[in-house]
């Protein structure tokens, strides 16, 4: 089943064409990788899906419903959540309070604060922060903040989770742990669209990979096909290394 469908998506910033005529599908239960050089439009695409930006053209359908241009809270309540490349926890809140926000304002909100706290604690356990519930977000290490960001997104009970460079800045062991966590999330029934620059991670996790360059989709396919695609190699390494 097609869970997310993007057709002819466009976004202009004045005279700058940031996204142009992008088509993309994510099937239920998949992990789809979205890659491209810096400035290629990956995060802009996520912003358009989640309502942080309104498209200049095109259509976004989720679970058969047109969500094009819906505001962020509505998109979240439909069942789409995301993490951010630049982590944005509530720094003065505890880890538990941060995740409670997701349970209170997300899809199928908790009926009261007591239930929200219990369910938020369970989510912290899921992302490996069960023992950090009372710690303020400002006092967490980078990996812990990334897990908290993920936990807050999961607390909204998403059907589709968008991960924007979850592994950026992590060491090898931490990145391996993060990959294992992403696999567990997929096994729990969550569909995932992931932006990542670490080739090992994107190839190891993705069922399919979509490649953007200068706001346009230039390739789509299985991971092993994509990393050997001449057009993709050209974009990353230059024409001396590949021919389209």
C-alpha cells in the first residue's frame, strides 16, 4: 500500500527554484532513503511534507488523503512526525516532559497528564533513555539529545516517521546503535523516510533510495544500484569519476 505519495512537488523562494517537479512514493512498512549533496532539497522536501512550508505546486497525499499545505499540527495529527537536523528539545524541560509534549499534542493524544507521563516513560525506555527521565534536556549528551528528539516524535504515535540526519555527529558505535534502533522502529510497524549523509547507514537501512540534486529527482532504486549509478557518482564526485 502507498502510504505517502508526492506528485509534481515544487517550492520556490522568490526567484530560487528549491524543489521542482519531484515525484516520490513511500509504501507502508518501508524505509526509504533520501540523499543528495548539500542544498539539493532534502530538508525542504521534509518541510513541505510536514507543513513547515507550503508547496508552490504539486500534491501530497498521505494514507489516501490530500494533505497538501496543511498546517503542522494537522499533519502531525494525521500521523506524520519528524526529527530535525538541528536538534530542538525544550532545554529547560526534563526528558520525560519533552516526550509528554508529544503524547499530549500528537496523533491520538493521551486523555490526561497522568496517562501522558506513563506513556512518555514507556517511549523513553524504547529509545534507551528510561533512566534519564528526570534529567533536563540541556544536560544530556549529543546522542542522548538525538534519542530524546526521536522519542518526542515517536510519542505522537506516527504512522510515518521522517528522520533528518539522525546520525550526524555520532561516533561509529553510536551510529551503529542508532541504525539498530531505526530497524526496531520499522519492525514495530512504523514507516520511515530517512535523510542521511552516512553512506553505510543509508545503504544498510533503506529498501529504496531516492536521490535529489538541485531540487530535482535524478535517480531512484535499490541501494546497491544507486551507489553505482553514474549520475549519482557524478553528482557526488564529479564527471571525472562517472558518466551519465
